[in-house]
C-alpha cells in the first residue's frame, strides 16, 4: 500500500494549524515546525502567578460561515467561549460607553487553549527555526538554524509572516513577489497587575487617540483567575516610533497614556511586562487567500494573505490546504 503524501508546515500559528487540521482530516501525513516553545504564534498567552495575559490576539469575531462553523465546534470542545465585555471607546471627545451587538470569542481559560486544542496530537518540532528549504527528486528537505535536516516531504506549506517567509520561498516567484510587497506593522503589548480593584466602568476600550490602541481587563474574559490584570496595546504608529525603546520605558509611557485616558492617577502595578511584536498585523488587506506554486509543491499562507485577523489566518490556512489537496 502506498504511503499518504507527507507535508511539512512551517509555523504553528493559526494559519499553520488550520492547514494542518484540514490536511490531517484528508489523511495526509502532517509535521509542524515552529521556532517558539509551543504552538499559537501571535495567539499568545503569558502565564504568571497572577494569572494569564493574552499578549497577542485579544478576541476574535466570526463572519465567514465556514469559520463560524469551526468556532461552534471549538465552543462545544470547550476551547473557546463568548466574551461579553463592557465596551468603551476613547477619542478626542473623551471616554464613553460604546456597546454593540457583535459576538466576540476568546480562548478559555486563555487564548492558547485554542491553539493547544487545534494542535492535539499533531507532531510539532518546537524550538526549531527553519532556515532553508532544499528540493531534490521532487521532494523537499528542511534545514534548521542548527544545521539539522528534516524530511523528505512531498509538500511544504510556509505559514509565517512575509519577511520571515521570504528566505524560504524566494525561488518561487508566485509566492515571493507578493510576500516582498507586503508590509507588516509592529505593536507593543503591556501586561499589568494591580493589588486592588481599579473600579473602572469598562472591561475593554477601543482607543483612537494617543499612543494606545486597545485596553482590556483580562479577568473579564471567561475562565480567567479573578485578579486586577490588564493588557494595553499600542497603536502601530506609536510602535514604529518606539521600536527600539527599552521595555521599561514603554511600560512607563503606556501606563502614562492610560492615566491620561482615565484622567486619574493609578496605583503602582504589582506586575508589569512588555512584549514587542515586530510583525503584528499587515499594513493593508490582501485577497490572495493563500499563494501556491503547485509545480514545486510549495504553498504559503498567513493572515497577511487575507487580512490581519485571526479569522483571516484560519481561512488562509484552509485555502492553502485546499490548493494542496487539489494538486494531489
Ligand atoms: P503567526 O501567529 O505569526 O504564526 C507564525 C508562526 O511561525 C509563529 O508561531 C512563529 O514562531 C513561527 N515561525 C516564524 N518563522 C519561523 C521559522 N523560520 N521557522 C519556524 N517557525 C517560524 N486578531 C484578531 O482577530 N483579533 C484581535 O484582537 C487581534 N489582536 C492582536 C493583537 C496583537 C498584539 C497581535 C500581534 C495580533 C493580533 N491579532 C488579532 C492578529 C492575529 O493574532 C493574527 O492574525 C494571527 O494570529 C496570525 O496567525 P498566522 O498563522 O498568520 O501567523
Ligand atoms: P471588531 O468588529 O470588534 O472590531 C473591528 C474594529 O471596529 C475595531 O478595531 C474598532 O476600531 C471598531 N469597533 C468595533 N466595535 C466597536 C465598538 N463597540 N466601539 C468602537 N469601535 C468599535 O473585531 P474584528 O473585526 O474581528 O477585528 C479584530 C480586532 O483585532 C480589532 O480590534 C483590531 O484592531 C485588532 N487587531 C489588533 C492587532 C494588533 O496588533 N494590536 C492586529 C490585528 C488585529
């Protein structure tokens, strides 16, 4: 009996996991690689003694019917839950309630519960940065940063941000040209904990003035530990201007911006941590879905192929998997 086709997926964020789960359903042999300690990519949660902080994806919405169906399954599995924050907005007119009817979801008890659920028992080589793809006899082998070789594989899906993908896909013009023209914007995320309740009237704020972009109370999300824990996210523009700032300085500035927004001083945080995202979101929305070089058995996907949201990353992974399955 012939072996099922083998597929290497580089990147175990939402797009890579989406492609992996689809291909596993079709009985292909899938192996994931990620340079990080685990899966999830920008769907990341920092675990501390005071509870977890979602440092990347804050929540997600489901507009596409196929994605909505997947979210329904994830809810049944207990990996995600609906989040109903008390929403405010802040702009040049000040701070005001801004409730709406939009359904929003989060991983529960932390955002990475979703990536962990999707990964299941799929094989993942973590702490493995793939630096080179080599093709011979119609098959691929992968080389990591330590010079270790993996493979051979019949197909490769590169599911990472464009600047990181380019060295791997540069010989496939159909993939490399769009990747080279895609700009990603940076972002800073700050986690804060306070020893007592701040007694604020909101759980999250869409910020449209000053350095901040988003403020959320972690404990308002389902399944979290009851604690006064907050995540602040900067605007891309502010992050551009502060790319090389020290984390401590970033914490000070974003905490200062929060106090300006509240028009009140805050107590000193009992915990603080800053994370810089070099490739937080695409600067513009694309409609490629995924990119394919079927003659070479090479595909690429990621939110940058479709639109900078978790839903887009999932859909892009589905597009890549479909293109690959169409070619088998
Ligand atoms: P990634 O998640 O970036 O996954 C790529 C993976 O590839 C990573 O795990 C990385 O470690 C790995 N990798 C990279 N290079 C290599 C290599 N050479 N070898 C091996 N592995 C490699 N979306 C929403 O819908 N709602 C939100 O509220 C929201 N908030 C956000 C807030 C922040 C701060 C950020 C940064 C993003 C946010 N997003 C949000 C966007 C959302 O997180 C992304 O769209 C989505 O997670 C992208 O998934 P991906 O698979 O395309 O890429
Ligand atoms: P959504 O529909 O809740 O929000 C989309 C955008 O609409 C918001 O960014 C906000 O500008 C506006 N908005 C929505 N509801 C609002 C309300 N009640 N009051 C005021 N403004 C409101 O969610 P969607 O479309 O799924 O977007 C995902 C979120 O992810 C967005 O907030 C986006 O900014 C954020 N994101 C953040 C990234 C980062 O690096 N910080 C990267 C990618 C996405």
